[in-house]
C-alpha cells in the first residue's frame, strides 16, 4: 500500500510514523518547510483538562489523547533520538474575580465527577506551588496530571522517527488536488501539474487543509485562527506548573524561556505580530506574575491554528471519496492530540476499528451543510 500525506507538521509526522511502522510506503508533501507552521508556533501544552470546556465527547477525546501520548513518548524519543522534553509539571488555572472563580469551581466539580484529578486551591495553597504568582488571585484550580512538551522538538521527533521507519518527506511541494476514479482515491495533483499516484491520501495540511481541491462534496470547511506568542527570558528556578488565566497562558521551558500567549484572531492567513496582541499578552502575564514586568523580552511570533467550523477535529474517511482521510481541524489541540491522531488514522487506513468512537469527529457531520461556525471566545473558561 502507498499513502500520500499532505502536510509535514506534527499531525502529518505522527501519521507518517505510525503508517510506516505498519509497513505502508509513505510519502509526505509539505508546502513549505517541515514543522514550521502551527507545530512550530504552539506553546506545547498537553492539557486535556484545560482544552475541554465541558464533559462529553471532546473531553473524552482529549483525555484519550493524553493517554496515547503517555504510552508512546518514550518510544518516540528512542526511535528518533530526540528528547521532546515531556515535563510532568501540572497546571494552575487562576482567577482574579468571583465570576471566573465560579467557572473554575464548576469545572473542578464536573472533572472530578468523570474521574479526573482537579484540586481546588486557596490563594495560599496556590502560592506554595508557584511562589511567583500574584497575591491578587482569589482562587486556583490545580490540574496535577496535565503536562507540557517542547513542541518543536516533538514535531521533529515524529518526523525523524518516521524517516527512520522508511517514510519520505518532500518540502516546498504544494498539493493542489486530491484525485479520484470511480469514487476512490487515485493520487494527487501537485501545483506544477504533475501527478503522484497512491492508494490512500491523508489531508493533514493544518490551516491549509481546506485549500486542497477534490473533496468539495464533503462540505468540510477549515479556516486559520491566528495566535500570537511572546517569549521572555525567565528568572532561574521558575520551572513550576504551567499557568493559565481567562486572559492568557505562561509556559516555562527547561532552558529558562517563558512562552506567553495567546489570543484567537480570525485574521485569514496573516501571521503578523501586532501591537494589540503584544499588549494583551503582556498584560495577562503581568497580572499572573507581577515579577515578570522586568523580564527580558526575547522574541515574538504568530502561527495559524487549523480550525473547522465547529472547532472540533475532523478525523476519518471522506464520505464521498474512499481512501481519502482527514486528519485536520485540531485548532489549539494539535500537540495534545498528535499521538492519538497518528494511531487512529493508521488504524483506519489499515482497515482496523479504532478503540475510540470517532463518529462525532467524522467528516460526515458536515455533509448536509447544517453546521454553523462557532464564534471564537478566548475568555471562556
């Protein structure tokens, strides 16, 4: 079997790794450079209890994503020779007002009801975990099993492991169209007009997943959501839990860097860093950790999160073209869901039934055109 993957980011790399291990001949086409879009720009959070806003199918998917990550990360590091810096530091979600505190308490209740660890902390308890926190917080939610990783190293680990397993990656190659004959995939057409034949095609093109022709009958829509990040030089010893508030995040790295973000903007494919974005992020960081007001500024960047209309991943086979699969629309959960996505797409391509029910994330949900775009809301806890 030959499989072509469109997109050489973290999802394309994860799928390529698992398929190559299954004996599939894998070729990956990347429109730019490998791992340089959303996978490069992310903060590296493995935080299922932060990503999901309520109990249900998406929370279950996120928890399964973390479990898949836990079981494969050592193997990935071994096969790639790259340490993805998987840190078990947990997360603290803080509130500065009663409304935010009430939302966090509600989240703690339902997460405990479904068996997740969620600890309600007083300000004094939170400050013992993260002494640099602002004394102005009135409540904190501790999520001890949430993790983080160095997403750039993780992405390259997937790619390197896939290459060592036999997958071929080709940069600066744009796929224009997924081709089919009699309702089944036959290959892809590249921007230069050349055709590459295959038995299977996987659309893992991130924010550009909807730009590829050939699957219009599915009525699946994707769009880019800009996120901006600021990197600071952190003081020594600040390697504690990742910090969250309704307005921002702060993620420590092992080398002392602090990754701060992020905002959600429907700005098309514009990856500019803006003054307004910097102001929003720095304000949120200073509110959480006032001692960082004097932190040295290192760099900024922006990336494009790949969103579907309902902000849920699209995982599974095209309802109109057999052999065409979606592994896209992960929005802000691509790092978290990378291991699981690689696993379930490889299962589907191989004709196996994944252990997790993927029907809520099937591309078939868009078929009747009834889904409306969910508005972005960065302040929603």
